C-alpha cells in the first residue's frame, strides 16, 4: 500500500515508518521542509503546510493517511499561549489533510488520526472503554481531544473510513514519558507519585505500531480505538515494577501538591489518571505483544 504520514518524524512516526517499511509499504512523509533522499526508494518526503507547497500530485494514489502531527503536550508548563499552540497545531493539521483529501481524484481508504485517552477525563473508580458512553471530561486535555476528533470525523463525509487512536502512556526507552519517570529511580530517588492510587493506562511502543498496522489491515474497525495494554496498573504498582526491573528502591514519595505547584495544569498527566481498556482491539483479534508491565519494562531496559 501507499501510506502517507503527517508527523512522521516524531516519536511514534519514526517507529511506525520502520514497521511499515518492514511490511513492504511505500511511505510518504509530510514535512514542512524538504529533505534529501535517504537512499530508500520506498520513502518519499513531501512538503506541505507551506505557502509554496503543492503536495497533491505526490499524494495521488495514497491508500492510507495517518495523522500524528501536533505540538507535544509534554514540552513544558501549560501556559495559555502553549495551550493555544497544542490545540491549533492539531486542528490545523487535520484541516489541511481534509483539504488535500477533498482535492484528490481517488480518495484514500482510511484516515487514521492520533487521539488520546485524555478525552475521558480522570477517575479513580471508572473503567473506560470505547463502547461505553461515559461522557467526556471537562479539562483542557479532554476538550482538546474532543475538538481534534470532531474535526477529523469530517473525513467520513468524503467516504473515508476514519479511526481515532486514543493513545495511553506510550512506553519507550528514549522518548515519551518513561525516561522522565525512570530518571529518579536510576538516581536512587524513585517513589510513589501523588497518592499512588491513580491509574496508569500504558502501552509499549511496539504494540502502538503493530496495532496501527492491524487497523490498516482490518477495515471493519472504525471510530475510536483505545491504544492501551489490557492490564493497566496504579501509579504505585508501576513504580514498584519499574524499581524491580531497574534494581532500584521505591521509597521517596513525590507529593501531588508539589507536582501541581511545579507543573500547574500539566500535572494532571501524572497526578490524576484513568483506567482504560482496549476493548475494540481485543474484540477484533489483536494479540498484544506486551500485555504484562514487567515484561514490557524488561524489554525496554534490557
């Protein structure tokens, strides 16, 4: 297949591109600045979102569009200016992709759009699946994801199957949240974050990219799909498991109020949480490579 990725140079995008190339797909990477050839004739960089860009000809014949573009939510304190950038970067990329799709002579089969479990809001008691109508949260992250999915859902009006990958905490050795969580443990200062009872719905990066490939090949799947491992844990359980894998103590608590003072609204990512299950992936037959946290962390830190 010919697959076009927006945000292909980011954390998930780089891992996904490797997976797609292993499966013999042709990959277009949408970029603001054109890059030279990397020697692989199955990768093509296509300029977009610039005044002089004209990507239509290069994107004609695309089977699957994957949108991972957007300002990182982990890049710093959520000031009003930063919150605006987080939201508008996501909406602008979706709008431009929809504009491109509307002008293509042959429509793609599918749009796979990044999303986040933050849409559900936080809870210590509820269990969130794609099928249960829990309503959505009322915080900044929930509202951002809701608008993001609403905009992307317009692709269905053009006859394009639309999937929202609601990512949990993605575990990887070099990027994402795990290196920041692991750092104090490596320094012998790790311990419970907040009260430790908040849920952490995690997923190994390998299951992210294999899960996206699974969705590409299973056209009956559409709408929201939770990208979390089937066995979420509390933050205290996560810390104890991480400490065991790293052979470090789990002893020095980090009070929730201190994190809220330090990080402001962004602290909700670690102080609060939600228990999210990947019901759609499981019901459609996806087999997780890493459903057990200890095995996932051992793989990452081996």
